[in-house]
């Protein structure tokens, strides 16, 4: 699985002008299931993201996790994270097929929630608009294939 994680002071996803998910302080997580991914990758990535120490502590250092601050996660499916960009037109053949991608996206969200984090979601496969206030900015790339 791949994820692009952004520390935010707020984030919202809308579909057809209706708010699908919204959070205050926390993480906006764009996630993509790759071919061959299983629940094992969902669990690993959820733990990694919830415990990633990228929030400021009292000394203004990145030393606190999402769990530490009691923040929320807005989780948005984004198959374009699987982009193969060898040429000028991206290919997405390494992304999990849609049915499998949706199942793993939902499993990942459930894993984050099970770790005690309030979760909001986008709508899998929908044309979404994402608005955010990136705090820092802090943006982290994670890939379970890289460990």
C-alpha cells in the first residue's frame, strides 16, 4: 500500500458539493492499494501512520503522534498514487483492481479507527474535491513495499 500523509489543521472532502468527510487537527491520508496487497499491509500502514511522530511537542519539535495529540484522520482513496511515470502519460497497472482496492481501503480505515483515532472518509471511486490547510507544511510518503 502507498500513502501520502499530510499534517493538517483542517481538511474536508466533498462530492457533488456535499461534504463526505471533514476533520480539524490531524492527518489527511491519501491511500492506494497495490496489486498483491493484503490485510497485513493495511494493519502495518495503519499502525505506522497513527504512531508517526510528526506533531509538535512543547519544545516545538516533531515528537508527537496522531495518537498522542488525539487528532483525527481524513482518509481518501487515491489510485493515482500507483502512477507509473516512465513516459508522459501515467499508467496505473500496478494499482489493485477496483473491488480489491475498495475492500483494502475500507480495511485500512477500520484499522486506523481500531487504534482509537476518529476517522472521516472520502467516497471510494468518486470524483472528489479535497480542501486542506497543510500545517508546516508536513507531507510524508509511505510505501509498505519499502518498509
